[in-house]
C-alpha cells in the first residue's frame, strides 16, 4: 500500500527513504521512533497531506497523487494531530465534528446523524452544544477523533495524540482508540510512550526516515539493548522482566503487560517459597 | 479551566471586550429567530436610528426595550453591555450641549457657560441614538450564538458570488477568527506571566517602557499564531477541506416567528418612512 522511495524533502535531505509497507485492514499498528525520525511525515503521506517525491501511496486502490480521488482518500484515512488546540475548527463541539462531513457536502440531516453517532462513539454525546475552547485537552482530542469518525474512515492515523494530555485524558483517549480498532477501524498510532504499544498488533520502529523494524510487540521487546541504543524507552514491566532475566532468573522474554507479569511472578513466588 | 472564567479574571480591557454583548444561551422566541432576520433587522434599525427623528427614535426605543423581556434577558447583562459606552455617551452629549448655537437657556445658577435649547435637544438625541445602536447590536449578539451569526452572514453574502467573493470562505474565515480569540487571549496571558516571572513590567512604569514590554509580548503571540494557523490548515485539509461549497449542520429556514418579526420590522419602517417623507418638515431632526 505504501511504497515511498524518496519522501518529502526538508533542508536538502529526504525525511523518508525506502519505505515499503502494507498496512493490513483492521490492525492496530504502533509507530515508534525517536524525535525527527519521520513519524509525522510518514503519517502525512497516508492521506495525501504530503505526496512522495518518488514512489506512491495507494489507499483502497486510489493513488494519493491523483487530485480527483484526494477527497475520497481523506475521507477514508482520518488524521488526528498532536496538539488538540490546533485542530479544532468549529466553535462548538457539534460544529467541529460537522466540519468533515460538511466538506464532503453531505445533507444537513445526514451530518446531524453522523455528528450524533460519532460523538456517541467517543462518549461525548452529552457535550455536543458546549463551546470547544471550554473543553479539557483530553475532551478536545476526543472531539478531534469524533470529527474524523464523522467521515466514516477505514483508517485513522494518530500523531502522538496523547502528548498534551494528562493521565486521565490519555487513558480515555487510548480506550476510545482501542474500541474503534475492535470495531474494525485500522489504527496507525505514532507515539513516544512505549507502554501504549504493548497491545498493538504490529509495531513499526522508525529511525532516520527508514523503517528499521516491522513486527509484533513481543518480538520488538526481545531486542531491548537495540531499542535503548535508538534512544527509546522500554515499558516498565518489560524492563523489570529484562533485568530479572539479566540477574539469572528464568522469566520469559514474552511478558509485556502488568497482568502477564503478575501471573508469571506470583507462580514463581509460590513455587520458590518467596524467592523469585 | 481556560474557559470564560479565565477571561473574566484577565485585565479589565480584555474583560469588557469580551463582555460586550456576549451570547447568553436561551430558548426564547428571539433566540430562535432566523439569524438572517436578526442581522437584517439590526442593519435596518441602525439606518433608521441614524437618519430618523424623534418619532422613529421613540418607536425603535420602545421596540428594543420590549425585546429585552421577550428574549428573557435580565436587565443586568444588557446594562452591563451598555456600561463601557457611558463615557462616550456623556462626551457626545456634552459636546452637543456646549457647542450648539441657538436660543440660550436661562441659567439656573451661577453657570460659567451658556447652553442652548437646541444643544440640549441635540445632545439628548445623539446620546439616545448611540444607546439605541449599542442596544440593538447587543440584543443581536446576546440572543444569537456566534455559529448562527456566521451561518446567517454566510447566507446573506451568497449573492456576492456574482463578483467573485465566496461566502463560504468568508464564513470559514470569521468562524476561525472567533474560534481563535479565546486561544490567543489564553496564550497572551501565559506569555505575559512567563515574562513577568522573568522581571518584565507591563502594568506600571514609563509609557515608553510599557510600549516596549507590549512589543515583546506581541512578537511571541504573533509567532505562535502563525504556527497555529499552519497546524490548523493541515488539520483542515486532513479533514477534506477545500475551497468551494460545503454544507453545514443546520440549514437555515424561515418559520412563523420569523415572518412575524419581519412584519414588525416593516411596521417600524413604515412609521419611519411616514415621519421622514410625509411629516417631512414637521419632524425634528435629532442628528443633522
């Protein structure tokens, strides 16, 4: 689906190089990598906000280079950005959510139906009439997601959507993203927070404009030293397991979540009478 | 919360700017009127107020005052909207009172200046006109949400397509500008606090120093706005925005009360026309 030999140029050098990806439907794909590695640039290629210098991006058989299908590409691939304040267009919540469908020239009745449904999906249906600037950052981000949902997308690309949020807002937004994924929407989620990628189906690690790794979260966390070299964080649980392993304990390398760790450790604690 | 409370806590200048005619959510007949009807009425009333005379002034005044209970606004926010303009009204009144030639009013005491009957009438008239203008505009903005105002303007400007102005573009521009006001105020406050924390002085000191401090405040605010605008454009394009026609959440449609309001406006216009063109010379010009 994505085949970019040479993407978007900045200060004389390519931000993306030799990227060849197939994003399969319904997956939760996490995109990680240090700052400036091209995550944002890659996401912006997905819905034609940026067009590759060489290479092509195909969405459902539509080339993002083709101006005739660009509207349709943008409808299929929704984009949620980092700063909640910089992406809300409308003055009220419902008005903002109606922006996308309005651009697609839907009838007022259809727009109202979609606004109601999308706000319901993110749990903001009671806030429809509120002024957008009165919302918390987390709520703004939910509104941004609803705005994308109102266009009925098959993919949603999120560019560090929780970077500006407090823990409560982050939790709410992540819950919503997971629910949407369960409902069949493909998620491409760029993030710095390694704890957020544990539940992904597929992890892409980027560095200097290239995809360095493409696999499952379980596999990626077997390469802990390599990740540290890249300057990436390791989820706390994984780090704990890794250290325990380094100390000669026999704990599996495939433990990523707190639940898995609890089960593994408690069984060992019981077996070893209080010693791991 | 960076909501209204944040704005109210700001400096008096911001506060009054935001408070004049701020939208008061409600469900009255006036609130539910089509924004186009309200905008056109305010424009019509303003023309009549400025060019009309005693009778028109009285009729429009009666009409506007009766709108206050009809829109279920309490008197306080209306009075508050008028508060910042009292000084202007007073100055206007005094200027006309003191500088109009005519028959002098016999002084009631040891007044150092002579005032004339004409000056008194003209001063009162001008002050009355000014109050009516502010009142009509305030009632419009207090009973019409910014969203409705923008969609009303959008519809009213549609004929401008003939001369190449897209009312959709104008509407998007206005609504984004309105949407950014609270954001910019918030950012200004933050930058100001950051600079105050590093020793900048905004509220006191010599005028030149304050002007300099204000410049150092404006530069980051403007830079920040540029970045915001850039991000916003990307976000808008990401949501399939392009220039040209787009639809909105609600399509405006005239209903019963709107026709009623139009009828009242026609009635007032008739009174105005009668006074201006039939009574002609008999009318007493308030402002000429």
